[in-house]
């Protein structure tokens, strides 16, 4: 009897309305690409001629680097993306000599990412953009060459972060 009562109750329900929920086909997302993409780290070198070392004549970097940013979201829930760079670790020659990364600046080809100079900090804000946007700019780098440093090959790395908290 109990089983039959349960089945009978199941058939006596009133039909419910169907609710359709439409979602954006693409979820919110952000993308950053520095250089050609992939896992390789792109290198810029500065060859400082001995005769002009430390004399204040800027030295152009060996290559330009592409930076591509994307941020997508719905108009109802826009995102703001922040491009930051960590340049807190100085260039190092492996023998105790260092050069602050703040001696390096960049010029943006299109100006979508503002031109500037590294501050030598861990969270330097370079730009912010609100969704939905695609930004692509090519940066050229320059070494200030205003101080005299020990001869040698100095290496270092800056890290770009693109976030939408």
C-alpha cells in the first residue's frame, strides 16, 4: 500500500514551468603572452662599448619584445586587469657585481602599454585595462649607462604578471 501511495502522489504533481538560463559562451578569462610565447624566456642584451662605459650614453637593447594581453568578461560583470612587473632582483655578474634593473627603461611602439623605467620593486604597476580588451604592443629596451660597473656579463630576469583580482 505504501508503495502505491507514493506512486500516486508522484503522478498528482502540478507541472512546473521550464526555466531557461542563458550563459555567455565564453567564461571570463585573461591571457598574457610575452615574446613569442611558449616556455622560452626571451633575452635582451646590451653591449656597452668600453670607450663609453658609464658616460651616460644610453645603449639600445638587442631586440624588441611583444607583449599581448587579453581580458574578457560580460558587460554585467566587467573585470579590470593589472599588468605588473617584478624587477626587484638586480642583474648579477656572478662575481659579486650587480646592476640595478632600474637602469633599464623601455619604449612602447604603439603606446598601448605606457613607456617607462623599471623601479626595481616587486610589484610595479605598468597598466590596467577593463574588459573586454586586447592589447598588443612591442617594447624596445635601453640601458641608461650612467654609472661605471665592473666589466663582465650581467644576467637577470624581470617577471610580468597580468591579473584580474
